[in-house]
C-alpha cells in the first residue's frame, strides 16, 4: 500500500512537471549535450588559449591564460539557459552552493547523483580545485564526466589542455579529490534526490513503468 502511494505521488509529479523527472536516466539534457559537443577541443599552445577556450573564458569575463574548467561549465550552463545554479564564474569553488551533496555520501551509496549535476574537486584546504559535469547517473564511488581544462590519461587533471570525457573515482584520502556535487535545475525540475527514499532498483522499476 505504501509503495502504491509513492508510485501515485511520482505519477502526479510527472504530470505536473512533464519531461523533467525522468530526464535523469538517459534523456538528453541540454547543458550535457553542449559540453559533450566540445569533447576533443584543445588549447592552441598549451597556455590556456585558443578560439574555443578563449570563448569559454570570455563568457565569465576572463582573458586567455586563465584556468578554464569553471568557465567551460559556466558557458555550457548559460548556453542551455540553466536556472540553477545561477553562478557563472571562472572559479570552481564558486559552484559550491548551499545545496551541494557531499561526495562522501555518494561514495557510501547514501545519495545518487543524476546526470547533469556538477562535480567539484578541491586541493587540500585551498580555494583551488576543478569542476566538471556528470554525464550518466552516478551511484557509488565511480562515475562518468565531461570536463574542460583537463587531460586524457596522463598530465594534469586540473590544468590540462582540452575537453575530455572521464571516468572518475571518489577517494577521500587524496590531496586533490572529489568533494561535492551541485544540483543543476531547469525551470520546473524536481531534483532526483527528492526521490532518494526509494532504492535504486525501485527507481529503475518506476522509470520503466512510467
């Protein structure tokens, strides 16, 4: 009976907020599509420059030569007209908003991260870090992302020369590590974490039913 109640509630939310709740599985999401369209872009001389890189930097009022992972994320959010977060910045830490989800909770399976959320790194206790976009539903310690200003397999992961798709692992013991995830919301979206009282298998079942 309780299961039926929650299923009915989810059905009502789908009716009230069409096309958004189930967008978290495999449906295309605008800012993710935008980010993926730039995979393969590289800096011109390896000094945070080049036509596309400078376009990302310009979107947050910065010139070539600056780190651009956050500028890349900002550009993708603006291009997709994302409502929240409202932040548009060249500093990754600026996206650490009040409603972040701690990476430690994700690693332990307490939280599930939807496709499209932002993923943030921090270097020790400094203000320096890195940021990217989650490209698939993230459950547990490992997930997939798209990031700017990173490298493929070798080289700096927070000051690389291009846009790459990455497989990342949450590891709390590292100096440079994933610390948080930031929800990304369009107009009328109900965040998937609202449904975290359901376990993952139940969520998958409901998605199939609806």
